[in-house]
C-alpha cells in the first residue's frame, strides 16, 4: 500500500491577529509546520498550536524563518550563514519547549518562505540548515523541496530528510516551481488538484506547465489552509487519494 | 568546608551593542544567567555566551524576562499568568537549543528584572514560574530571592531551588532588598562588599540597613559585571572568601 | 440642529494580517483614529488608511499606544511619563508624515487601549498626553473619555479637546465604563444601541447599568468596526439619529 | 572663502545600550544624521539627540534605514520600492515630531547602511528615496554619495541635494568607495585623513587607491564618531582645514 504524508503550515496567527484555519484543517493533515515567532506566531499561539496538533495526533515540525514579522518572512534578507544557523537554533528550541511541556516529540523542520526559496537553490544555505537540524537531534527530518539543493545538502550532511511536492502549484520542465508571479503558477480547481496529487503519489509523475512529464519521489505533499477554500481542497485531495487506497501517515512512522 | 555559588547575568549584548564584561568576568563566576532575547540578547549573542560559559566550565541558566527590549525588562507589564508561562517556555527553549548544540546542560532558571521583582512578592506569579521550570525539566533549579514568595512557590510545587543573596545591596530588617531609589541601597566599596559577603556566607548573618541582624540561608551570591569596577568587585569577593577556605562551586554539584 | 461626530479605530491591520472592516465602515464615520505601529499597523497600512480616509472625507487622528504589538496595547506597562511623551511624539509624527504627503491635515489624537484606560483615571498621565498633543500643534484635538481625568487635563493645559461616549457600553452610575469582564458591559442589540445613542446625543442622558440616569456632554460617539456585525451597528446608529435630524459632522468644523 | 559641512551619524543608542560619542563629537560637527528607530534609537534617544544638536546649533537630518534592529540596518533586504517609501515616510515623520516640539527645523535626509549602499547603485531605489524626501518638504536636502546614482535621482526628480565624501575611506579610480572587506579600505592615521580631507575640499582632488587622481565636488564630509579615536580624528580634520581658512558651515545656509 502506498503511504503519503500531508503537511501544512500552522500556528501563523500573531497576538490578536488570526490567520489560517487551523481548527478546521488539523483533522485532515498528518504533519504540521508550526511557526516560531520570527515571521508569525507568538508564545501563546505556539502553545495552542502544539496542543491542537497533539489532540489530532498530528506530527509537529518547526517552521523557522528570517527575522521579518512585518514581511511575513517573504523578503530575502542578506544575512550570513552563521546568523541563519543561530536564528534557526533559537526558533527550533523555542518550539521544542512547547512540545516538551506537552509531552510530544518534534518530528521535522521545514524552513519558511524566502529562506525556503533561497535554500532550494543555494547549497551553502541548504547545508547550513541541514547541519543545524542534525546538530539538534539526529532523528529530526528536514523537509526538502523535491529535486532541490536541500536534498543534496541533507544527503551530504547525513541529515534525515523527506522530499515534498506541491499539488496546487505548476512545475517547470526542470522540476522547479513556476514563480507565483507567472500566470498559471497556482492551480485553483479542487478536482484538478486532487488528480494531480494522485498522479504524483500513485504514479510518481508530475506534468509540467509545458506538458512534459517527469518522475518525482516524494514522502509528503504540502497543502495550504489559509482560506476556507484551501481547507476544502485538503479534504478533496485526501478523499480522492483514499479512494485509491493511498494511506495518509506521517513520515516518521 | 563551606561551598557557595557565584552567579552573574551574562549575554546581555544585542546586535551591534555591547553590554557587560562577559569575557573578563566569566573566569571568576560559577553560574551564568543567560539572556534569552526578550530584554536583551539575540541568537548570535546567545551562541557566543553559551560557548564562553562552556570554555570556563561555568554552569548555564536561562534568564527570561517580560517582552520589553526597549525597557530592558525593567518595566512591569500587566500580563496574564498564562502569558508569563508561555513567554518563559519560549525563552528557556530557545536557550536550551544553544546548550544542546554545544553539548552542555542547563542548570537553572532565574527570571529577570521587573519579573523577578514581581515574583518576589506575588505568589501567583512565583508559582507560575516554578511550575513552568518544573514542567521543562524536574532537574532544573529555580533561583529565588532568599526569604521571598519565590521560595514558597518552589517549595509548594516541588521545584528544585536555591536561595540567593546580594552582597552589594542593602537589606531592610525584614530581609528584603532596599529599593534602589533609596540612599545607601547599593554598596560600592569593594572591601565592604567582600566583608558583607563573608558574613553572609560564613556566618549566615546579614546586617540590615538599620543595624539589626538576621540570619540567612543561601546557596548562591549574585554579582553584577556590567562595569569594569563590578568585575573588580567580583574578584575581590572571590579572593576574600577563598582566604577563609570557602570554596566556589556551582550549586548543581 | 444637533451635530455629532462618529469616531472609529482604523488601520489596525499589520503586515499580512487583516483586522477590521475599514473599507466597509469608512463611508459611515466622520473621524478615524489611525494606529501608528506600536499596538498595530505598519508603514504600508498607515499609508493606505490615510488614503482611504481622504477618499471619504473622514477626518484623521493619531491613535498612539504603549509599545506592545503582541498584546495589542491592551496590557498596562509601568513606563515613565517622559517615556509616554516620547512614545507619543514618535507615533504622532510618523502618522503626520503620511497625512502631509497625502495633503490632508491631522485633526485629533486619541490614545489607545490600556493607555486610554490609565489616562482616564491618572491625572499625571492624562496631563502628559495633553501637553504632548498641544506641543505638536495647538489646533489638534485630544479625544477624552467624557467626565474623566483626561478632560481635566485638557482643560488645565489649555489643550483643545472633545468628550466621547460609547453607545454600546454600559456605564456605572458614576459615569464610568463598566469593566468588560462584568456581565452586561457590552450591549449587542443594534436597536438598543441606536436608542441609547439617540438618548445620549439628543437628550444628553445616559441610563446607567443600575437604572439611574445622569447627564452627559459629548461631541463624538465611539463605535467599533472590527466585525461585520459592528459595521451594521454603525449604519443603524447613523440611520436612527439622522431620522431625528441629527447631523453627522467631524468636530473640527 | 571655501565652506564645507561636516556630517556625522548620531543618536544610535538604543534603550539601555550606548553607542557613539555624541556628547563629545557634537561640538565639532555641523550636521547630524539622527537614527529613527529602524536600525537604532528609540523615542527617548531621539528626543535627547535632537536636544543635543539644538544646544550646539547643529543642523538635523533624518537617518532612515531598512527595518532591521538586530542587523543595525547593514543587511540588504529585498523589499519593494513602495515599502521603502512608506518606511521612509514613517521614520522621517517620527523624527520631524521631535524637531518640531523642540522648535528646530529638519535640514536633510541621509539613508543609512545597506539602504545607502543599494541606493548608490540602484537608480530605482535612489529615485524612490528622492521622491519621498521631496514629497515631505521641497526644502529638505538629500545627502548623496558623490558621483552615485543618488545624485542622478536627485537631479532627475528636482530634489535638493548635496554630495558627500569620506575622508577616511579609500576610493577606486572610478570614484566609488573601496569595499570595507578589502585591505586599505579604511584609513586610520589622523594626519593622513586630515590631509586627504584638505585635498578633497581645497583642491577638489581625490587620490584613488591605485594612485590615480580624479576631481570631486562635495558640500559635506562624512565622519564617524563611534570610538574615542574617531572623535579625535574629527577634531584633527577640523583643525587642519581651519588652518587653511576653510570654514565649517551647514549646507543649508
């Protein structure tokens, strides 16, 4: 039987501000990437998010970012590799504390936003990320964009990792994500997205934006839960794949 | 033989800003209270401070605060007990990460500034602090102002603790610190301070500002290292007590 | 003819986070209290909010706060009067810049949240606020809780001011707001709220929570626009009062 | 008689942290670039800095930055031109408030750190800066690196400007600053620096690091005052040039 993990960014509220549909989406996912206060979240939000994940048996990962709350971590910052490492240690530790006090384990680390995009291409940054994760706990998984520099870095450093794919994003024929600024970069039709997910997971095939096909090996699909429509899409992906006897399980099983 | 611990606030620099004489003072103390980013410090500073403490075999503790960088954690904030707990978990976890990646253990937690002053009098806040510390690791010590509500809270919750005294601060006849705003609250003469420290540690006696004496039981003396003069004072306390065969050791021995 | 101003907190979004129904409510109010970055908002949000107010001819005021983004300025901070003054100058100036570059004038200043509550009772804080406002521009109005220390401070310092009332909040027989934690503190029925507003404005009478009546003199009603229901309430207040030939105009006319 | 302005970054302390020798240097300079809270400073520091400049008759300018307190504004951030404009308006307005309440005028704007370096090369960013300055007050000067894209932007937008030179920095033969990472980029000998300043101001000649000479037109020299040695250098530059009958005056005379 084929198994796949479904990961989603969670806990991105901040103070009085609500973001995302964590309560609605948590029952349908298997792994949660929990914001750590640098692009979103605050200590109370982190606590509630860890408790919510625990309630549904969802595996928890840290979701560290550049220090840029106003920009939601989406603006590239020219910060040194040493600073990236220290910023990551800080954020992962902060989340660890909430996991520990709730008696749950941290499963993985997935870097956020601009840092994710940089790490997908820049092997130096990707390596710094991999080393940091491994230095905290050799059992922690690094969530890597499939086929990217992150995978190379995880392999080279001996860091545990999984590769992830995006069901609702268009790919170039080189296996990279089409930039959001380009038309067609994001796919909105829930049925289409569910079919794409099915082909990716069952057949290990992605159809690129130019119609060419390439194979892909992934242990987790990333979904977004920041709109009511997105939550619906998560459910539709899950239903469609379960019809085909694909099982949803966290990758750390 | 009498043993005593010498604790000092460390790692209170921030970004480009330097504060304190960490390099100069570290060789003379036995426990370091390391700032965690809410009143001072940043990830790079935390990393360097943990490395410096490790180099000199100094025991490490977290030094969490209200979230108030501009006010250096010295302004009371009317935040809920739940928020205090979450803020503490966040900060302690962040420091834990640096300890863990350097292969050293965290020994204690000592809250900072206005939060310390509130916890000395408010049993609800003190209890929240004690519970949080115990929930992270039952081996962690809570550093408590001697004779204060913190001690009561630590006892009631079964949290490990030590009592601390201040050699360079005047005490009221009730065993509390004389407020800094009052004349004579801080003692500046290094010889006088060393003699006071000696009486506190060897004879377990504090002479209050009105001349009365009371007994005290403490496992650690707090010293400040934020001026060159302060570092000198640390050395003079240490010398004077070692002449009397008092040994300096961390309390977690 | 009776005239009244309708003021509302605006521009309280932050970065990616949306708060409030500014677009929907702006057409119905006459004065906007614009957040300045200390409890909410950021430079881009401030710019858009000033542009939106300008579009509907709504008068603009600064809405400064304690520096507490995580707590949305709702937590009392024990900061000095000198710090309050400097924090206010900073925030008012920041908003002035956006007004100036859009070619609109700043009409008033209304302090936010916990600072508002403190200033309502503490004449020292209220006086510091009044002095700061006057020092920037003697034409600026200070928005004061009716019957509070703010009014006394404005009078004593010769600062222009208006008194404000809350249509959806219960009052004590002493003319103060019933604390939100008490039952019945907030009135949710739009018709009741509209009737209360009418009595306050037309008859200058407030019925306290214990049934007693007292007179009130106000130039502005405060309404909230942070839920779709609240926006509806604003419209219903406006309609009800216009039926009675009460005219809505900014106080700086 | 030749006149020149001497500008220096001022008010870069933050909370409890002290940076720079403002008290010592202020008597020797003619223009102060005052930090606005995004890379350094806070409201109390801004107030004191404006008061100090006023005391010595030093002209005041805003010194806005990327929003990066931990990185002291020295890390390039990939933020949009619209965000740069809004961030600048916010910071300039904040400082304007302190100038206004002290009864002094703002003379100029000089962007800080990484934003300065980007604007020196990127005409789009430089133009956004020039437009923002002009939109606030057409009498405000933009301080531009001599021969850089900033000068082109000021000219094209009709923004008042001055060109600045650095007496203690080496130049390439193309008239740009040698990167700090290169050997010889910063000149430390006070006599050499004073002689360079003299040639720059009296003869309008800069000798590049490769020995070639080029002409330069500048209305202001930038000096640093962040170490006791730097303050000494300022005094030595001033003395040397005054011996040659060069007069120090702010450019807005």
